[in-house]
């Protein structure tokens, strides 16, 4: 008789049955569902876990109380009931129930969601950041006046509020974009930031400071195939509009950085990981100024977990399969909870 695995994983994602304001048409599309299925299949390939996947939030509150799992894999980056302002609700509820989960705790989510807080803390830690001015939602005064600049919401995920027109070169364009931003995100504060024209990089970390924190090979965003006149940025179109050149013509590649620059970026990320109280995995996005210096743009405390996301690409650069990456996140959480040493990244285990 085959014995069932004793360790029970519950994976919670966004709710496929409810509207999602961050998606075109406010609905999960074909690509979203395919990504979700690839994740479920990867977990199912791990025969040492019993895995259940929930994408229906109507069962979360009562279901977790009635039958708590050993570990929740918190892949609900859309927020409870697909309300991004409620992203911290699920880990907070799990804390109340005493159920451990992967990823950032509520406090870290709150801090990282506010991009100006991230910038100010990073600057205080001597991490290079772009010049930036905070524009409160109710402010209609003089613009900072430096160009080119990038305008974006201070608090948003998934590049919401950052379109192909977010790079501005004069005051009329800045005022026009701010007016549009305040129309689609009423009451949202904005950031007016130096537009950095250099390469864009991602640094991914898996593990925890106490049990082993490992950097994946860094990633560079390849904008080289964008048509002329398209600003090289990862805009909302690149993540949500399948027929946009931002979706079809942008790709990712292994970054080719000088060894000392890569080492400094990784060390900065590890310091930020600890300072913000992150857990198990995170991604840090950098962009280079005209002089080539990488500057921190944002911290993603629970970055995209899909097989088509940056973290999966970085894992591939390390010779890890998608299932390997998911397993490492789970094992990082288990090691943290148990206080044991994590499995080294250079010994990937396939399902």
C-alpha cells in the first residue's frame, strides 16, 4: 500500500471567479489560466508533498479554520477577493490562525508597497536610488521641472498606472499624464522620478538570512526589439496587453555585469531583504543611469511566481527547473519555521 505524503501544502492564488480591477476587462485571461495550471502541475509533480490549490476565495476564511494545512504557499498577489489593497489580509489572517505561510509578512508588504518609503530607506543605507519628488494626490502646484522624467503611482502593483506614455519630456506632457493618472487612480499619490536611460536588471533572492540566503543569476530586460519610438520600460502593456509590442517584443536574458558591480548589487539586496523583514524569496529591480550606475527602483516582497516571470527566468539561468524554484521557496519557508539550514541552491531537486 502506497502511503500518502504527510506534509500538507495549500497554495492560495487570486480568485479566478471574481473580477480583478488590475486586469484588462477585469477578468483572468487565457494566459493567466495557463500560468496557474503550469504552477499547479509543477507542485503536483512533487511526490513528497500533499498539495491542494485554492483559487476560490469564498472558501478561505472558513476552510482554513476547519482544516489548517502544514504550510500555505501564499501566491495570492492579487489580494483577498482580488483587491490589491487587501494583499496583506491573507498572511495577516494566517498569522491569527497560527498557520505558517511562504513569503513576506504583512508589515513587509506595507513597507514595500510604498515606493517612496523603499527609496528613503535604501538611500539611508547608502544604496543608490534615482532622484525623486513625491507628488501628493491633492497637489496641483509647480512640477519639479527636471526632464526626462518618469511618472508613476507611489502605491501600485503590476505596473498599474505606468503606460508607454509615463516617460515625459516637458511640463505639458507631465501635467497631462498626471491628470490621466489621477483619473484612473483617484486619490493616488504619484512619484516624479529621474528617467534612467540605461539597462534594467533584476536580482532574485531565495532563502532567509538566518538559514541561508542565495542570489539567483541576475536578469536583464531586453528592450532591443521594441519598435522605434517606444520607450524602453516595463509598462502595464508589457504585463497585461497581449497584442502590444511591449508584450510581444520584450524578453529577458542573463545579465552580463562586471563582477564587482554584480557583487555590490547582491550585497545591497541582501541588506535590504533583512532590513525590510522579507522572507523566503524576493526580487529587486534596478535601472542604470546614463553613467552606468545601477539604481534601485523597487522591492517586490512576493514577486511574480509564474513560469513566465522574472524569478523563473533567473532560476533557469541557475540550471533550475520551474518545479525546482517552487520547491526551493517551500523549503526556505520550512527551514525558517524549523530553524534549520536550507538546502543549498546548487543542489536542485526535481519532482
